C-alpha cells in the first residue's frame, strides 16, 4: 500500500440538500476525494514520466518524514472521514477530521474535506477559509480553485465565480476535460446573470453533440429555459441522461441547474429567482 500523501481530484459539482426546519436547500460541494487507504495508487515505477520527475511539495515531504505507522493512522482517519462524508454524516466527518489534524495538521486533503463539510452546513466563509488554506499548501491546485469558484457560484457572486472558473479552465487546459467543461458551463451561466448575452451565445455554441461531456445538451437546455420553453429544456436534459447514462457524471450538471434556479429543488428555495 502506498501510504504517501496523495493530491488529486478534490471537488466536483454540487448537490442540494435540506437540513433545516424551513426546508431550505443546502448547496453543497460534492468532494470526490479518493480515500487514501482505499485507493490503489501507482508505485513510483508505475507513475508516468512527468509524475516521476515532479519535485515533491513541502507538505508532501513533511508527510513522508513522519513514521510509517503515523502515516497509516492519519490515512485511516482521512479515509474514514471521506466515507462518512459520502454518507452525509457531516458531524461524524468533523470528528474524524479532527483526529487526522492532530496527527498532521497541514494536509490539503484535510482542508478540502473540512471545507466541504462547512459548505454542507452553509458556513460559506469558513469553507472559503479552508479552501484558501488548502490551495496555499497544494500550490495553486486547480481542484481547490474550482471549489472556491463553486462557493462564489452558489452564493450568487457571479463576477467572482466567473473570474475564478475562467482561471481554472486555463490552468486545466486538456488535462481534465470533465472538470473544465463543467467550469465552462458555470461560466456561461455566470455570464447570463451578468447580462453578457453575446458571450453566452458563443459559449453555448462552443461544443457540439460529439463532445465527450454533457456540455452541449445542458447549454441547449439552459437556452430553452431562458426562452421559457420548459418542454424543450426537459427534452434536452432527457437526451443527456439517455446518452451518458451515468448518474455520477450527470449529477453535478443537474445540481448546477438547481443551484442556478432553472430547476426547482425538491426541498424548495430560500431565495427568489434573481434572473
């Protein structure tokens, strides 16, 4: 088992939940953190050449300097915290994270997952603080940057969200098309809120049905919603579901539509539609 500190794929998308008496939807970041103790990480010999050549970050080296049993103990708590988070057992997740932090407090994984727990309980300021600390430790990791942009998106700070997500797209280039496409779709929606209709149109036409993401279908659905053509919008969404047929892939796109206000949450809304 590789018990080193792994930096990979912290976020992806948002979901709506309700934990309040008023049935207010909770717009939460969906962190796809691979449990450090559960993944089959490649050995150094199996890593790609560019990975093998990369110099370790200071936080990675500091973690490797810990005794092996200490690293295993830390990984167990982080893995348990991630499992609990996926089950939406948020306060139990906090407990496991605190145990992990007592062993190694400067872990990007810790700040990523705790930040997402804060989003679950609508403590957005605390979430941003954790994501900001995490991005400092992980040296401008685009996954953290996406999460920060996502917080601004769900809190309807459209200009900030757009600027940060545009930077994510530039940084990812072609390395993570799944995340970059989702970021571009959110940028398109931000531009709509900002009244930049020409840019919205250009972004909606940027990809076609041959693209390997649901972007085209969701962009067309968004345009249909803007035209108050609910039937057409639902047809586009149904096509995306049929073609991709993977709930894990589709979920963050559907959640984005809920966050934005095109689709009403099962739990209702705590704000008027501000389109």
